[in-house]
C-alpha cells in the first residue's frame, strides 16, 4: 500500500543503500506549498511532449524537481523525474561520465519513487535486499520499478561487467515484478527489456539469443510503432548473432519511419532520438560486422 513519503523512511533507506543499492534515494529540499506544486506539474506536463529538445528537457526536469520539493510524495512527479533523467542520459550524450551521472540521478529518483510504497520501504529499512523487498510492490508501483530497472541496467553496463553482475539480481527482480503486475507497461516494456537483456548478457551469465529473439518478436508485434525496439534488436541481437540482414532491415525501417506514426502513444520524442541512434549505428556497420559477414550478406 502507499503511505506519505517521510524523511524518516528516506533516512532508513539511505542507510541500507550503502550495501544494497548503487545510490541513495533523493530527498526533497524545502519548497513551496501544494498549490505551487500543482501549477509546476501542469507546466511540466504541458512541456513533456517537447522533451526531444534538450533545452526543453532541462526545463521540464527543473519544473518537476521544483514540484518534487513542494510535494515529495507525488508519484507522477517521481516517475517523470526517473524516466526523464534516464532519457537525458540515454539520448543526449555519448560521454560515459555524463551518462553515469544522469542515470545515477534517475536511480536516485527511482529509489525515492519505490519508497512511496510503505511495505517495500519498511523491508528495505529493515535490511532486506531490493530484489526481495520489491515483492511487496503493487500495480501503482510499476512505473517506479520499470524505470529504476532500466536506469540501473544501463548505469551498471556502461561502467563495468562487475557492476552489471553485482546489480543483476535487482534488475531481474524489478523487471520480473513489473512484468507480473503489468506486462503491457510502456508499450510492452518488460518484453523489450528481456529481449535486450538476454542478448547483452555475457555467455557465462545466461546469454540466450533464442529467448532474446522471441521477446523482441513479441514486443515488436505488440507495439510496432515504438521504434527503439528495432534499434535495440539491431544493436544487441543482430550484432550479437552477426545477422547483417536483420541489422540492415531494422535500421532501414526505423530511419524511414514517421516518428509520430502513433501520436496517442506519447512516444514521438523517443522515436525521434532513436532515428538518430539508427543513423549512428548504420555509420558503424563496418565496425560491428567483419568483412566476410558483410560480403556474404550482400550475395
């Protein structure tokens, strides 16, 4: 169940986070009243569709941060801050340190978002691992869980294999819980996550290209308008299996697509940025595949 977000809970979580979580939950600073929070949320929500513009995204995040300071138990604000900082790290910089910093911020907000659930928060404060505590989550927590897992996976992967493996149990538990509670969340996000997960894992840690392919197929069939799924398949599964045709076909599809093909889905910004990613991957084609593989695919 959900309860008021208190600094006492955050303090307890910060204590246990030293051993069980990469970052502590963010704490609100003294801010305005709830009336101001409502106005800030309304303004940030109105700007949200423009987040493909970096300056707009910064403005959006600033407004949500101010709203969080005024109303630190607002789940909508915390999900948007977690997702927004994840997007800021994923789509606007290729610099490793910048990505680590931004995904770390996403994790701070994600941990605070998860802490809105009193049952989960109390288990963490008692010293339980996040992978175990997340079992108490409910459907209202799916946004917090999904975006925290997404940020944690990228945050660990870009730094080192050891960090990836250290936090793998948490990532797996979070995605599994999100899938259990709402497999359709964020355009079938759990299936997409498993698809990339099984391709990106090292062979000794459970890499499984067949599972990956199955999850990618399911995610694309369910949400064909969400272009990042095809970009992920090209980047992870096609490169991993050295399937040049899949790589070329997926990226050609993305580059030719209308990013606003499904405006009701609310993911035009992500589609725009992933069209850019697709173009960058095409430029790296000869680095990702050996010459013989490319020549064989051309015949």
